[in-house]
């Protein structure tokens, strides 16, 4: 009998605990994103520039949160650490239980400038992303993913058009479809509607929530925005940042308004008005010419 | 739609005719003031018809103008082709890597100002063969515009596009084929267009040195060996028209590959 095959009771218990933990962990761990004491600094010709300093934030699975603040307050930088496009100078970020070191298929990104490749059709733009992230899947499955997501954003008829032939709103819908099609657990939107007119923006909010609902509100969404109304309408929590440099979190405002939210009705809700006022006070200090004394 | 098309083309034709009439007028004046040393447009037209007679006749003692033209074009084609095969990858490398750029760029800047004709004797020494030396000369001169423009294009790929590759984990191959090359292509075509222009100019000068049966040698024969000035003018017109057509090809390519963002 081979003696090395016999393990001790301690080793056996430890092994069983490990297995049990790994089975239970997904159920117990509901935090989707953990930002631990993150600082981001850049070397510039004029010295070291600290964009964000010692920021900690936890986002639960299925939450929608907005990062809001003045221009240059580091919100895009902070989101960059979650997406993996920016490396923290100190601290770490965990997403879906894993440490973030680079962009990955579990986090979909929508950029402010759509960033569609102008020489590829709408269809190909999404297909290449799917092909790159889900390389091992069969081609038929990839094609199905592209088709489903394009249909979800009502752009299937435009699948052979080039981005240059689309309006801003349509381009952003393609970008969103692209992010959704790799089925990430986390969706990161960097001022996705900033370049759109107010009317298009408004319908895009509803579109985004529709897509989120279609997925059983499973996806965690982090959005950077300047727009207070947008932040309140979409989010469960609004993270207000201080002005940069070395920006930190000023306050996190809860938005416990019930879903589904209605654009027309919500503005009459007293709770909405309280939250709106609170955010205005946090972000703006001059409300009329009388404040400019 | 058809109406707009014919009015637009009508105007472009009118502008073209106006331009030709202008230069024709100046030409007539020059012919008049040089007492027909420089032949008038009408006299040149007679010679033109004579030259264009049997353009593709290929006898040992008489080669038609078409044969000469094709001979020049062939040499340009080979030199330009080889030059492009070397210049495009080199430009892409230079644009993508700071290190390669810093090493190769000084060499480019050093060799670029050298007159094409100076490369001919070098080619002769290497290949011991006139036609090959001509091609060598074209090859060297066709490199520079393509290398420089390609390098510029490859180094100025928009960050927005690079971010797509980063965000969606594009492999190196996918990055090169779906982001770098399409983004750089308009610049490559610009470079090629400039290179073909240079190559076409150089072949005419080069053939004067190398002999052979091309258009350049034709000009040399008529011009420097006491032939007909009218024939020189005919050659100039043909060279100009061919150059224009070559340029138009690349302009068409440029339009085909430019994208609205």
C-alpha cells in the first residue's frame, strides 16, 4: 500500500472547506465591483499629477450607479481602473471576484465617442468584438449574438451601413449593442449620451433600462455622467465626486425610487425632487446672479 | 439626378477647354515670337499624327511610340512595385515603433534629397546593366514618399480606435488587419500616389542616361541629337497625359478608401 496516498484528517477537512467555499461563494458574494483605496497618478512634464486619491467604493451585483462630478474630477479615470484601461498607482480593484489588470470580456465598455470602426459595417463592428472576446465559440453562435443584439436596439435593418451613414443616436445604440453582445457581467458607460441631443438622450435612457430589464436586471452598470436628471432616472445610487486633482468621493446619494421608472411621472414625485435638490446642492454653488456677490 | 450629372460635367468640360485654349494661345504666341523654331500647335498636330501612326510597330529599326511608352511604363512599374513592397512594411514598422523610427528616419532623411540621377551610376556599378540600373534608380526614388506617408499614417492611429482594440481584447493579428491597416490605408495610398509621380518623372530623366527604347530616350534622341522640336513637344504631351492618368488612378483609390468617421 502506497503511504503517500493517505492524507491527514486536517488536510481532508481543509479540502472539503475549500470546495464548499467555492460552491457557496458566488451565492454569498454579492459585490460585483470593489474599489480598494485606489489612487491614480500620472507623470507629466510638470511633475506628478494625481487624478484620484484613495477612493474606495463597493458596487453590488445588479446595481446601477452613476459617477457624477465636474469636468476633470477624475470620474473617467476612476472608471478606467474598473475597466482595466487605467492602472492604479496604489490600491486595487476587484471585479467579479477577480483583480482587474486589463480590460476583459466580463466588463463591457461604451465610450463617449462611440468608437465604432468607420471602415466596418454595423454588423462587422459588433461581430469583430464578439469574435475577439468569445473566440472559441462556433461562428453560428457568434452570428446569432450579433443578430439578437442588433435587433434589441432596433438596428437590424441598418446592419450593412457604415458608421458614417448613421446618426449619433444610432451610432451609440450600435456601441451599446456591441457592449451587450459579449454578455459582460458589468457594463461601464463613459458619458455615453454626452454627445446626443436632449430628445435622443431621453429615449436612450429608456432603451438602456429596457436592455437591462431584458437581462433580468442581472448586469451591474457603472455610468459616468454630467447630467443630474440622467443620473437620478437611471441609478440606484449616485456617487458625487469632489473636484480634482486628487479627487475623492464627496457623498453617495441613495435613489430608492421604485422601478420601473417613468420619465413623465418621476419628476412629480416628492422623493425625486428631494434627491434632485440634494444633488444640485452638492454640485452647484451658484444658483442665480444673487449668489455671485 | 441625371440633370445634375450633365450640368456638372458640362461645366468641367468647359473649364478644361478654357484651360487648353489658354495654353494653346500662349503656345501660338511663343511659336510666333520664335519664328517657328518652336513649332505652332497646328504644326505639332501634324507631327503628332505622324508619330502616332503605327504606334505598336516593333521593328529593329522602327519602334512605334506605343512600344516606347510601354517600355517606359514597364520599367516604372517594376521599380515602383518593388519600391512599394519595401516601403509599405518599412513605413508600418516605423510608425508603430519609436525605436525603429528613431533608427531608420535619419537614414531616410539623409538619402531622400539625393537626386535620382545620382543613383544611376551606382545601379550601373551594382548590376552592370543599363535597364536594371534604371529600375534601381526608380526603386530608390519611389521609396521615400511611400515610407514617409505610411509611417505618418501608422503613427497617428486615432486613440478611439486603439481603445476599441484594447477594450475588446483584439489579438495582434486582428489589431493589424482590422484597425492598423484600414486606418493607415488612406495615407499609404497618398504615399503611393506621390511615389508614382516621382517615378514617372525620374524614368524620363533616367532614360536619357541609360539609353534603351523608352520615351525618355526618344526625347534625348530628338532633343540632344538634333531632331525635330515638334517631336519633343509631342513626347512632352504624351508624358504629361500618361502622368495625369497614373495620378487619376490613385486619386480614385484615395476616394474609394476614405471613410467618414
